[in-house]
């Protein structure tokens, strides 16, 4: 009887320890993914976007020149530049705080901090030189263009790669923790079940010994302990399964889409900047056109296409997809999102992104056609115009569609993380500890009177 009692007590302690380790690990893993690494990915992606849009606005300002027809649009563009500048400063501060313990992340952030001021000074110089030159629309002065080239080269060669380094590093952390936690939860589920069954068997044997030797049908304290153990085992297994499910929802179903859409937005604003750079700097037009195509492919990849053939190929693949949502014949970030539709409203939101992207690409070809025909001012007006049907207005529709799509996934991610925080919080830990103490005490209470009969 002493041996069985010792086995029951040891098994109860082991069950409590294993459950605490498994569920505590799930809580810690969710904390890393949900409260640190994943939000950091989103913040750094937002910084990437803000920097790109700053450069797009700077390019547009050069396009306007001193032409009075663009006075209102110039004011709006300056306001947008300042908004993005403030946004970049805020995002940079958040990113800097988040990488406090990461040496490589700190180096990347220091690069951005050191170079961002230089970038802004070059943009300011370009604007000052442009104002002094009173240049016509689409033809900035050589001095202003040289300053802008230095600024945009600095952005593309130093700032954006540094920000992307932080984004990728945190994405790796999310992926590694996700894989490790899913493996740990799968193994932990079986360990909880095995040790829980050992406890129940040991309690059953002890109950049997007491019933046979002392002619009592039920030992009430041991019966209560057995019931507590069964309920605790079922609860622990359910919490483990639920934590695994919420982890899949948070990472695979929602975060993967959040990061794809964050990158899609960053790339979209970068290729929109390339469109303005293409008009601003004829000497580099071919390079900017290729860069536009490369980022178009990153957004929605169709292998073997050029700017001339891309729209027709995308239209055919998009029509096939709309007839059957299971057919996604293109890759890139939008292709990744369309293959990962999970939540209510997400399909419609992703379809709006695709449709808006197609319209923006058609607008781009019109801009290039106008420019090729020597109608530069019309090309600039169409490129920068905010009237419905003009390129920047249609690009705004694309940006809004991306934001709406990302918001659906972000809410799902936040909800899954919040659910896990609630399931595995202090209340659950306290109730589990109290149940374990009660089970240990009841086991001792049930056996003690019988042992005293031998003294």
C-alpha cells in the first residue's frame, strides 16, 4: 500500500510537471511569436513601406517643376512626404526598441539611423535646387537630378537592405519557433496522456487494494482524486490541442498572409516610385523600367514575361482564377495570399487586390505610351493625378485593398494570440496548481487512516 501510494504521489507530481512544461512552453512560444517577432516583422515592413513612399513623393516633386498647373498637387505631395517621414521616424523608434537584444538587428537599425538623415538632406537639397531652377514639368535641373540620384541610390543600396535584414531575421525567428512549438506540442500531448494514464491506473490499483483488504467499496478521497485527475487530464489535453490549433491559425493561416501582404505593399510602393523615377530621369529610364518589372514580378510573378506581354498573361490567368479560385497560375506575394485564404471576407479582399493591381498595371503602360509619344506633361499628369481613373488614384485603390486584406489577417492573428494568452494565463496555472495540491492531499488523506491501523 505504501508502494502504490508513493507511485500515485510521484505520478501526480510528474503529470503536473510535464503539463506545466508543455503548456508553459506553448505560452512562451506564443509570446515570442505573437508579442515580439511577428509584430517586429510588421513594424519593419511598415518602415520599408514608409521609406519607399517618401522616395516616390520626392520623385513626383521633381516631376512637377515650376509648372503652375501642379500647385495644388505639389502641396498634397509635400504633405504626404512629411506624413511618411513622421511615420518612418515612429517605425524606426519602435524597431530600435524591439532589437535591443539583437546585435545584427542593432547594426541594421544603426545603419538606417545614420543614413536616413543623410537621405532627407539630399532630398531637401534636390528640392531647393529644383525651386531655384524653375524647371519645366518632367525636366528637373541637372543639379537637382544629381542630388535626387544620390538620395534614391542611398535609399535602395543602404536603407532598404538594412530594413529588410531586420524583417527577414524576425521572420526566421517566427518560422523556427513555430516549427519547434508544434513539434513540442505534438510530443507533449502524448507525454501528458501517457503519464495521466499511469496516474489513473495507479489510483485504480490503490483503490482496489483498499477495497479488497479493508472491505470498503469506495475510498471517497481517492475517488475524488481520480475524478480530479481525469478532469485535469482531459483539460490538459484539450489545452494542448487548442494551443496547437491557435498556433496554426496565428502563424500559418494569418501571419503568413500578413507578411506576404506587408511585403506586397512595400513592393507596390517601390514600383510606384520606379514609375516616377522613370519619367524623372531619362538617362536611367531603362534601369528603372527593369526595376519596375522586377518588382511587378515580386508582386505577382509570371515567368517569361516582359512589360509588353505581362498584362495579357496576367489577365488570362486572373480570368481562369476567378472561374475557379483553386487555380492560381501566378506566384509572388499575391499568389501566396490567394493560396492561403482562410478567413471570412479574405477571398473577396484578395480579389480586390488582384483587380486593383491589374488596373494599375494598365495605367502604367498608358504612362509609358504617352511618354514614348513625346507627350511628357500628359504622362506626368496621368502618373501623379489623384482624380479617379488616373494612375495615382488607382494606386490608392490598390493600397487600400492591400490594407483591408491585411487587416482581416491581422485581426485573426491577434485573436489567436489573445486566445492562447487567455487559455494559458495565470488563472489556468493557478487552477492547475490548486488541483495538483488537492489531488496530493486527498491521496494522502485517503490512505493515512488505513496505514494507521497497522501502527
